[in-house]
C-alpha cells in the first residue's frame, strides 16, 4: 500500500473545499510515513547484509575445521550451525518486533498529532465562519430591520437565530 493510499485510508480523500492547512497536514503526514518506510528499509537492508556476512564467515570457518578433524566434528558443526542460526533467527525476530513496535508507536504519535492539528484547524475555521456569518447577519439585519427594531432587539433576534441554527446542525461540517 502506498503512502498516499495509507493517508487516504487514515484521513479520507482530500476534498476541494478543504483548507490549505489541512492539505499541509496531509503532506506532513505523508513525509513522516515516507521517512519511517525509508528507515525501516535501511534497517532491513542492514540485517540482510549482516546475515549474509555471518553465513559466509561460518561457512569458511566450519569448512576448514571439518577438513582437519573429520566426521566427528562434521556432526558437531552441523548442530552448532543449526543452533547458531536458530539463535540468530530468534534474535533477529526480537529486534524486528522491537523496530516494528517503535515504528508503530512513532506512527501512532504522528497520526494523533496530525488529527489534533486538523481538529484545531477545523475549529478555527468554524469559529471564523461563525464570526463572519454573525457579522453578515448583523449587517443584513441592520439594513433590513434597522428602522423597525432597537439595537438590543436586533441583537436578541440574531442570537436566537444563530443558536437555533447551531442546534439544528447548520454549522456542522
């Protein structure tokens, strides 16, 4: 799964009406995921290289020993190799689990931070929208009913209308 697909699964598709800040948050999360994948790939490459080197060194050393000491050592060497490989595999699995856990923890922390950032930006936009709407409603009310109602009556009417709109879910985005 590509990083962009992972982001779409985590955040949903980017909508044309989303803010620049949300898009920036998506880019930041994508960059973080790319960095994490690169780090994980580098670690796996290092482990593969070490594994190949160890196998080569073991093979050379054991071959020389077998040539010198014959069949008795051959059997012991096979057992030792199997044990060493089993130990190495167990150690490798343990390290892989540790790296995966660290990567998971890092990604979860980054996801939580991005989600919090998006929530803050969303609240800011909603607050600004409400403020702009209130200003426009006040201007419209003054124009429309400025001569009929007093300013306190106008304010009360506007506040009641905004509260009703908020309760009805008008501002839910």
